[in-house]
C-alpha cells in the first residue's frame, strides 16, 4: 500500500473548470483548497463557495474531532488529523479515522463529472450504538485568487426548501445548495485567522476568515451520512430519496473512472474541460485556466495518443476561430472575454497539434470531415501567412528564412519569465517554424521555398562548434551575429523532439548526449545547466525570487517527452533501447505520481537534488507528455500498428 505524506494534495474536477482540492492531512495549506469551487462561465469565472468543514464524532465515550485547521501563527487545531488511520486515493479521496475508543469512521469526497457539485459521505465501519456526526461548513463566496475576511455583509441566513439548505453569501455570487440526510440547526459563527502555509512560503497574503452558518448532524448508527453541495438546486435536489440520488451519482462516477486503462489516463481526463459549446484544455490546477501554448503542447498526449479524437476535434475547432494576425491567444483572462495575444510559439504548437491530429486520423483509418479539414488547414495558412507578413511584438519572417521575435520587457517563448526574454531567434521557435512549414507543404506547395531557405539558415547559423551543441538564441536582442550560448534544453526540439529533425545524426547525437549529461534529472530537464551564469538551484522565496528562478535551472517534467523522443532516435527503437528508456526516464516520472499532486505530475521541481516538486501540483503538459512518452514514444511499433518513428532528415 502506498504511504502518502500529510502535505500531499488530492484533486477532484468537474470538467467545467471547477474542482475540489485539499491535503491528505485534511487542513488547507492554499487559498485554492476547497470543497466547492465552481466556474460560473466555464472554464472561468471561478468562485470558492465552501472552503472546508469542521467535523467531529460523538460516542458514549466522548467527542472526537476528525478535522483539523491551520491557524496563525503556526497552530493546528483541532487534532483530527492525528486520528487518520489510512488515506486512499482511488477511486476518489477516502479517509479512515480511528477514534480513541476504537470507533472507525470512513469519509469520502468525490466530484461527479459534469456537475458543479461535491459529494461527501461518512460511514461507521463497525456496528456501534449512539455514534453521532456533526459537520460545520466553512463558507466564503470569493474569487478563487482572493482571500476572505470577516465583514458585516456576509449573509448567514438560510433558505430551507424541501429540506435543502440554501445560502446566498453575497449578491452576485452563486448560492450554495446543500442537500443532506441529516438535521440542520442554525448557529452562525466566524472562524478567524486561517493560515495557508503554501501562500506564505510563496510570499503572498496567507490569512483568511470564514463564515459558518450552522451545523449538520447525523446518527451514524443507523445509516450512512451523505451530503451534496452545489450551486444548482435542480442538480443537487431530487424527487426521489437523497440516498438514491447519492448512490446513483457514486455508482455512475465509479463506473466512468473504471473505463480508463490506467491512473495516468484518468489524470489526463481531468484537464479536458468545457469552453462554450466546445472543449478546451486546462493548463493546470489550481490557478491556471486554458492557455494556448499549454493546450497544444498537451493535446497530443491528452487526446491523440488516447484516441479521444472527437474531443481533439472540438478543442482544435474551438480555437480555429481565434487566429488574429497569425496568432492564437496565449491566455483567456479569468474575467472578461478579451484574449491575450502574447506568445510566439503558441500558434506554432497549434499547427503541431493539427499535424498530429491529421496523422492520428490517417493512422486510425478514419476519414477527416471535410468541414474540419478545411477549417484547420485555413487556420494553418492564416498563422503562417501572418508570421510571414509580421505581427505583434516584432514577430515576423526575417530575410534568412527564420523567425525573429521579441520586444524589450516582453517574454514570448515558453520561458516566459521577464528575466528570460530571449529576444531574437530562439532555437525551439525555429524548430517549430520549420516543422510547421514542413506540415503545411503537405497541402500547399507555396511553403516549399520558405522552408528550404529557413532550413539552410538554421544549419549555417545555430551550430556552436566549440560546445558541440546549438545556440539557444541567434541574433540575440535583434543584433545580427550575436549568439546566446547558454546551455538550455530548448535545442532538444531541433535534435529530434519534433516530427522533423533539423540535424544530421552526428550533431543530433552530440546535442542529446550533452543535454542528458548536463540537464537530465529524474523529473525532467533543467531549464539551465548547473555551472552556467545565473543558475539557481531552488525555486523558493517570494514572487520576485521565484520569477528569477523559473527558467534558471528549475526542472520541467514536460520536456521529458521531447528529450526521450530525441534520445531514442540516436539508438533506434530497439527492444533494448526502449527497455532502458522506460527504466531510466519513464519510471521515476511515474513514481512521482505518488507525491505532491497525487496521481498527477507537477509543473516544476528544484534543479538540485532531491528535486523537490514545486509550482502547480497538477499540470496538464507534464501529465500529457509523460502519457505520450509511455503510450507512443516508448511503444513498440511492431506491437502497436499506426505508431511510426517520426520524420527525420
């Protein structure tokens, strides 16, 4: 049995941008930890409604808390976490509490897919008379990035409708609807000075007050206690018994989760969410929504290798109409509809995802709907044409056939911290550009000349002979001939990490070997090699310190897919090479799923041992690329028809 740490985090998502999230210990360490966090304009407009609960059990021998809270300055109270006998992650978070008198209670939390709802239950595990459960919901009604403080405007008074308890904390905030098979008694209280350690460690505000309108009570001796929390009474309520409604939701959700072939596949499903009438990809939980770059880096692993063709179609089509001056948005804001166009590579990753989609359809022997093919090919043409003409932030085709990009104060590549602007011609942008042109040639010969010119320039200008690798940026800061030779992982995309490899075998092998030696860790590639100027070993401190470390040595698991892809090219997809890659590169990443964001892969980790996970604990492109690594890159082509080695020179 896996042993989890108290600070490890669990996640339940609703497929609409909302989620429930917390720790194994039960007390909240982030402002984002909540039982009911909903998206009012899926997948954005998120509100935290029910932050947590206070819970205690009364038996003839005494009263025993089964919840804990973290308060300022460093107080954990009450001591419910000390009674956790066991925590299980599958099929959803489940705690077993053992009380001092021997009473054992189970507590489960799950979010049924497609509902803005959380389902909670408690059960007595061995028969015993006179066992009672009391639960106080802790409410806020705030934007999920904010914090809540005691104020006279919070409305404690409930509306009781057919047994359902409804609170409207503030005007303009969704109402909280609670259906339970317990008894409710009104008893308003403020709980003050909750302290969120993760926020404090990140240099952010970390103290919060929450409101508790009353108490739900159950007699566990005779029946399981069940509770549904949501925002739509039609979803939460039922013309039948609540127990039947709860059972149906639980059985349907358990059956849905059993359909996934592995935990990694099910985790991938958590990032597919609704946007408008279509689908999108959530970049990560808890604080990201859908980002263009993240969406299309992730789509290959989330949908293509898992044969979720219809959802891939919906995501690609949903974004096809967003192309503006050759660019797709890198980000939709949490509030409002005006997207942000501030990335040079998001549009190129979109083209890569379209190319992978076309290849997946062909490999599966499926006919591409003409409407889809036309719309996606038109989007590709708009992107490439926009880049050739020139677009925002100095992005445009230069006379050598390569893409220039960047203006002072703006970071346009995936290394998007301000300390790494990488103005000029970044290496992975050229790899993406030339791969995009290669794909576009399959349905339009107008790109042949541009491709050939750019490829020649790449061969002539990017090879750093003295280091035996590629420059990270040429024409740095738009100064012709100035090169940035920092040893970073971006060159792996030119050495075999994309379908078309831009280097001959000897140079590709040199690049992969150097990247493996200097950048590889058990959790992925470092963003900068140790010993390079500016290397930072640990991603810690306040906002400025963390921004400064983000791409200066911090490890990024999502890069593992491109690295292993390139690594295998130099060795061939032989059984021996595949076995070695699975053991050396894949196994540690899969093991990481048992820590930090449980069942998932973290956004980043420290560059130095022990490579502590940092950043967003549930990250789409990390999960997606590890899944692509497991299902496609490390698959045996002789066993899986339709999986073929990528294009090469």
